[in-house]
């Protein structure tokens, strides 16, 4: 995926609802990875995507199904630390993540795509750091890689019949139940554009692992702030949501493959995430347990 003289990159893809199942059928080498945090959600498939690009495009991608094979893991049960650690151990430098969401804005229609730029974290049950035995504070004001976001937005210009929103604030709730109507209205008042359950702590852990991270959100409905058609039954509404998810999934795959036609922007422009730990380790390194330093060497070893 690289041009001569550029930085070596490897793209990891984390498929959420819809996309995870679609990408689970990709052919390639299947890799089982063990980590200090257990096994990841699924085996990782190293697939070769020939996108037809002539500028360092295509090549091998590392695909992981966030919810496991058969979608067996609810959002709170996803082993986020194991997932990110496993991708890091395979040399992944950039993660393209997807996530099904509800839309909190009339202008963001179900079936559209959103290149998310901000997060509000409401989760509370999930381990959200690798560094439980040291004081590590990474910058997170911009939770999504600006280089990757620009790269995706350029690719989106080449697609027809796909509505892509350039930004959006994703509110991450614990789940697995959906919002109450009062919560949905509150999320809108907070400035949220999307509501979902999986972007955190995934994005934060990617930053701690110095992996560039971007998310393509796939709204499937308008959450519960917007009244449903009273004449439509529950089965009809579910069918509509599944149809929107399928539409967004195909659009998402098209956007990813278009972006992967030319990865020179990623190879030639280092992401701020790639040096996130340079000023982030506040503990006296001589006081950190050597066993812990070794256990997490894949993540922070270069700083010791």
C-alpha cells in the first residue's frame, strides 16, 4: 500500500452491525491472535482488496468483526482492548471503523453515511485504557484522525448516488437498550447528530495505541425523537431499518474501496495519532513495573 519513500501503512477495518457480517465473507488468511486482554471479537482476516488503484491503492487489509461471528457480542461485551491490541500486533497503522447509528438530525437521513468528527462518551461499564498501572494521558480533543477524514472525504467525491455528510457528533451510550424519548431529545439538545453504542472506548484505545482512527457512521433510523408512522407496524419498521442498514453497508464498502484506490495521502502524511504517547506518559518510567512495560511493549515499547 506504499509508494517508495513513504511511511509503511497497514489498514485495519473494524466492521460493526451490517458491515461486520458483510465483510465476514471476505476470502483471505485467517489469523488467531492472543493478547494480554484476551482474544479479540473474531479471528482477523487478512484479505487482499484489488481496488484497481494506481497510486499505492488496494493491497492487504486486516478485517475484524466487532460483534463477533454471528453478531454474538452486545456493545458492552465487545473486548475493545483485545481488538485494538490485536490489530496493533499485526502492524495496523490506520483503522477504518464502521458503526450503525440512529440519526438525531432531520438532514441526516437513514441510509446516508457520516464521516464522524466528534464524540460524546456516555459509557460507564467498559475498560477504557490499556495503562491501568501508569499515568498515561493522551490528547483526545480531535478523536478522529484529520488525515484519514480528509482522505475519506476526497474519496466520497468520486461516488455517485451516495450521500456523505462531512461531519457529525456521535453520542456513545452504554446500551444495549435504546434511548428513552426524553434521552433522545436531550441528546439533540447536547448537539449530538448521531446516537450509537460502539465508538467508545474503541476510538480512545486506538489513540492510546498510536493508531490513526476514522469512523464511517451508518444511520439506520431517526432514533425515537422523531415519531414513527402510526400506521406502520413493528415488523414494517424493522424491515425498513434493516433495508436502511443494507443500503448504508453497500455504500460504506463502496466508499472504503474507493478510498483504498489511493492511499498515498496516508503514506505521505503522518497522523497526529502516531505520536500520541510522545508526551503522554506522565509516570516516572523508572518506577513503572518492568513486567508491565514488557506486557504492553507492542504499544509503548519504543518510549522505554
